[in-house]
C-alpha cells in the first residue's frame, strides 16, 4: 500500500508529518512522492491564519481528485486545520475519509486500516504532545533536520489561534531530545535547527525553569553535528545566559530569530505581548553589538494601529535594520480576543502597510548584504543550478527555507552537504554571490 504525504505550514508541522511517515514505514507501508500513484494520501494541514486555511482546503480538494484520476482509496486530513475545525471538515467535504487531531497522529496506521475497511473516521482528542518519535522519515535534505523541542503555547497573544489549536506549552524531556539528536547525527545530519512555538520557554513546565541553554550545550556535544540553530526565541526571554551560551559554543549559529510583531507600546499591549518597545530596542541594539544576525516578524494593521503607531514601526525598522524581516497583514481569526476588538483596520490598508515595510526591507537587506562583500564565510552547499551553472548554499547567517541563498562559483566539484570557504563578491536584494576557495 503506497502512502503519500502533503505537509503544509511551518517546520514544526513538518516534523509531525515526518513522525507519521516513520510510523507508517515501520508498519510496512511504501512511501511515494507521486500523488497519482498513492493509494493513501495524508494532508497535514496548517490552520493558523486565513491564507493558510485556504491553501489547506484547496490542497484537500486537489488531492481528492485522485480518487477519479489516480489510485487513491483513502484521503486523510491531519494537523492544525483538522484540530481546529474537525466537524466542519468531516461534514462539508465528503471526499475526506478521516479527520484526525494532532494528538491522534500516533494512531495513523490504525486510522488507515479503518478507512481501508470502509469506515469513515473522526478522531480528534484534546491537544497535547503529538506522537513521539519512533523512526522519523526526514523530508528535509539529508544534511539538515528540525528538532522540535516543545509543542503548544502559553503566551496567548490576542491575535493568535495556536493555544486553541495546540493547547498549553508542553516541553519534551531533555534526554528524549538528546537521543533523537544523536540518531539524526548518525543519519548524517550536520545542521540541527531547534524549533517550538517558543523555544526560550523550553523546560519551564518540566524543570521549573527554562533549560534551553542546557539543551544547547548537550546538543553541541554530539559528534557529527556542525551547526546548531535556534528559531522562535521570544525577546522577553532572551537572557544574558542564553546569549553567552550561544557565544561560547562554536557550533551554535549567531542567529537570533525573535518575533517582535510591533514596536508601539499601545499596540503591543493590545496584542498581549510581554515587554515594551524600549526593551525590544535595547535588546536589538545589544545583539547587534555582539555580532548576531537578526531576524524578526511583524504584523501590520492590528486593531488600533493608527498612523502614528505605524510610523513608529516604520522608523524602528529603518533604525534597527534587521538582516531578515517578514511582514504579515493582520488576519482576523475567529475565537481570538483581537477578532472582537474595536478599531479594526481595513484589509486594504493592512496590506498596503505590509507592502510598504517589505519594500523598505528590500533596500535594507541589500545594504546589509553589501557589507559582507570581501568576507570569507563558511558555506553549506545545498545544490547546483544547471541554468546559472553555480552551486547554491547558505552560511550561518541564513536559515534554511526562509532566508536567501549564496550563489557559489567553483572550479572544482562541490559535494552537497559539504562546508566550503567562500569569498563573497556580490550582493543582491536577498541573495549573495561568491567564489569557493578550494
């Protein structure tokens, strides 16, 4: 029986999909990337904001067509959209044979057996930690992997549906994570990226205090791992202890991904974000001084964001100059506190402000990248572009999938997954170009 998987959304969702694939492979199912040949298709959905929900529905309906055009016998929907709207999906899309929640993904093999026995399944328990890893099937390149250290969220930002979908924050046991990291290293993983809804909160629910620094120390001690990267660090929990841990360990990329969402104090308060604009400014300045690459995300058009608040945000972006910056227009999500707030901003204005900040960031990005011209950087080779006749890679300053690339010219063959010294020769809006020194 051939199973195909469509994993939508974030890298945390990708890990859940990889765990399900591992369970199915252990049970003897064959895995395929060709939906026309799959007899079972699992769509692991995202349900965070409106566009993600629309993409999920479109993908489900697209995959359902393979019941007529391919060999499909069972269409299963899992992930965040399934957890958030299980009855709606089950009722409104009859082509779906099973809807399962996040915590129920451990039962994926049993669910497939039930569907193949011509039973329709709706199985969605209360959110908690998803299936624990048995034998995970990586969908990333073999040299890198994500390590999901926790699930759920306790931050309860007023615009965010994640606590409703994923439940409260649950850390995974440190010894379990270290064992998983060792298995990944044994498979050939060289870059390990730690992810969670909030990585800086890791361990507080288990050990009474955050333990991200201790986890990082343990992961750095694993033979074979060469780069360690941390995403989704909340600014109010980035302590000096954590920064010193990242500075002290050569394997840890000096790359801070901290979603700030806004800089105006009134907007931050309405967002239910901890911390103030002054604290964010001070932290960003300190991290810049210490040589960290900075990434953040912002929301434009949040309820109550007037022209003065937006101009404050624009001015901050101009003065702070983040290396990487993503901007999203506010999405009015049902069930969240922000959805019912007064002073909602028109959708057209939300998008216009988003576009304005992204145009500003395009200029800032090119200016910052230009400062790297002439430097020699360690680059992880990821592939080869036949048309451009250049290798593609990333340095410690580029996270996989979300940041730009480095185009590498070389006189000799370079292996995918190899670390190569590269002299940077040119900067573009988001990418760099260089020459391999080999």
